[in-house]
C-alpha cells in the first residue's frame, strides 16, 4: 500500500507542476496580447487627434490640410502601455506613427494618409507572434 500512495503523490505533484507551467504561459501570452491591444487603441486615439489637427484651419490652430506642426498631447505621447512617436512624411500629406511597448514586447507602426485612413499595422518583436 505504501508504494501505491507514493506513486499517487508523485503523480499529483507532476500534474500540479504541469498546471502551474500552463498557467504561467497563459498569463504571459495574455500580457502580450493585452499590451498589443492597448497600444493599438492608443494609436487609434492618436490618429484621431492628428486627423482633427489636419482638418482644422490654420487660423484656428490646425494644420489646414497638412500634418506639419502637429504635436501629441502629453497623455498620448507616453502612458503605462508604451510610448508613441510620429514622423510627418513629405510635405505633411501623411504621418507615420510608431508605438513602442514599455514592457519590451515590440513595436507597432502605421501610417495615416490625407484621408485619415490608417495602413495595416506592422508588428515587431513579440507582438508579431
């Protein structure tokens, strides 16, 4: 009877160990996905702000049909999710956004044209998995 109990204890320890390993893996995957979704949401909010600037006339402090002169509000440049940087391309007809994860998971890039349309997101690092 002693050997059977010992085998059941060993089997129980192995099952608990496997369950813990699976839980850690799931939590890590969820963390990456959650950060990726949050950064994509931040990019959408940033693009809305940029397009509002683009559409506003220069007299009212806007770009008057150009992204040149656009600056992000402080709350959109950096938050718990990551940092967002942008570069105005050409003569202000498009703007390229780059969001970098604060958790070192990777970056997300997208470009917005003069119609306010975003190109598909390009993921790097663990966001690409």
